[in-house]
């Protein structure tokens, strides 16, 4: 049971990270449209970091759900 709960928790964390990446991209686009390049760059960097985190760890979560 504990493994199932952990896998579910990790699956939710992947979904949360994915949502954060989407929102960071939206914020980056909005700030760029308002000519706030420094803040746009910050949110674009945050989106890249979220994507890297998902790429490194997302597959582990889904593997855990299958076991």
C-alpha cells in the first residue's frame, strides 16, 4: 500500500510540475508582450528548468505506477 501511495504522490508532483511549466511559459509570453524582457527571460528560464526536471524524473514516476 505504501508503494501505491508514493507512486500516486509522485504522479501528482509530475502533473504539478507540468502545470507550472505551462504557467511559466504563459507568464514569459505575457511579459515579453509588455516589453519586460528581464522578467520574461526569468519565466522562460523557470519553464526550461521545469521541463528538465520532468525529463529527468517523470519517467521514474510512471515506471513506479506500473509496478
